[in-house]
């Protein structure tokens, strides 16, 4: 579900929910697992070479060696091209979720949408919120202005995206069929679509010649 070619060389990272993170340094000719530090608590060995359930990864826009990962319970950052990973979940209401987004221009900024747990895939306390870090996971800011006070629907891994506007737009859709948009990096959200089926994928782009970004669920 995650395929990240490096802008600097022939390195490619991929991630999957049945095997974790893999890296190729030769454009996909060969691959090696790169999961050191990512927990697989549900396996007999909680720290295997591969077998982790990584839900989504994103690359830092400035430092191609820095990656962010949302795991099946766990939020992580790597600063060495996935050789090692460290937890950055402190400050979040839960470490489960599917979304991981990175800022298209600014290093250290990323967004997640926490869910309570694998057995309760709802927002913590039924309060939907996006969380943003501006310091590579050292701290997190809760962003929920404009979102419903009560929400029991999850946000899936591809049901969120950012655009390249300035400030960056943040968009996501829920399994309840609502799509929310923020034109200020998550500070304020507006519901832009409702009563849809499960929102499985959201992508956003800035249309040349238009002042407003366009989101497509």
C-alpha cells in the first residue's frame, strides 16, 4: 500500500500490512526487510526481522533518509533510511491508526489520525481529530476545529491526503461517508461531502490557474 521512491537515488521503500517495511537500493532489483525497532507484539517474537503490520509510511519532503510509519499499534520515525526506527507515539491519545501524511515542503511536519485500538477501531473517546507534529514527532498538536463532537467512524489508510498549496491543505474521509477539508494545515476543518459510501481513497491537487485546491474522494 505504500511505495516511496527516493528523490535522491535509486532507493525505494515499500510497506505492507503483512510484512512490514522493505527497502531496495537498486531500483527494485533486490529487496531487504527494514523493520528494526518496529514492534510486532502479536507474534511469538515481538521483534522479528519481518512480519510487522505497518499500515502506512511517508517520506520527509526535505530529508529523504527520514521516514514516518503508522503501525498496527505504534507510530515511528526513522532518520537513517529505515535502518532503525524509534517510537514517536508519546503525546498521542492512541498509537493505533492507518493514516500517515508528510508535509510536501517542510521537514519534520506530519499528520496522523489516531484510532482507539485494533479491537475498537473508532476515534479515542469517540472524538475524531487529526494530530500534527512540526518537530518530527517530539510533540503533537490535536486539531479538531470544525469536526463533529461525536464520531464513531474510522479513517482508512488511503482516505487522507495533502495538497501542495501554501498553506498546505489537509483532507480526509470517514467510513461514515463524510469528507473533511482544511485549507490551513489542519487548524480548521469543513465538511465538504457527506452521505457517501465508505470513503476508501482521497487525493488532492492544486489546479493551475485556480486559487482553490480540489479534493476528490
